[in-house]
């Protein structure tokens, strides 16, 4: 019984910490303009990578990246506004979307762009 109580306590602590909302925007952050997201190439083949860039102006911006297809996005060390889109061979051919959300104290905006994955 004692083990059940300990396990329940640990599980509840993990749950509450996982659900605790983070504040991703640092203090004194400001988004002036989020122009958009662009790919280095508009078409890619399996096993290729291409750069994806978020074009935004502001101070202390936070970037959150995601895809519509679970395609891997590889961070570029030291540059949050750029990721590498990896054309994983497990993806189906077709149009893939990458979304970037730029977060600051005064605003939060999402933009996206698409790329075509061919065999």
C-alpha cells in the first residue's frame, strides 16, 4: 500500500508539472513585424534537407516550429529563426506544411509555408 501511495504521488507531481503552462516569451520582448516563413527550395526529394526561415523583426523573440506531417525539423544551433526540414523516407510524397509561431510580450503570430516532397 505504501508503494501505491508513493507511485501515485510521483505520478501526480509529474502530471501537474507537465501541465504547468510555460511562459515562453522573455521579459522585454516585442514583435514589430512577422513577414512570413520561407523554404530555401520549393521542392525536395527523400533524404534531403532544406532550410526554413522565419522572417520577423523585434526584440527577444521566441520561435515555435511544427509541421503538418510530423516531418523532422532540425534546429540550427544558435539561430532560433531557422530550422532544417528533413525529407524523411517515411513521409508520403506531396505538399508538406511548416508552421512557425513567433511569440513576444506584445503579440503572438503564426505563419506557414509549404514544400513539395517528391520520390
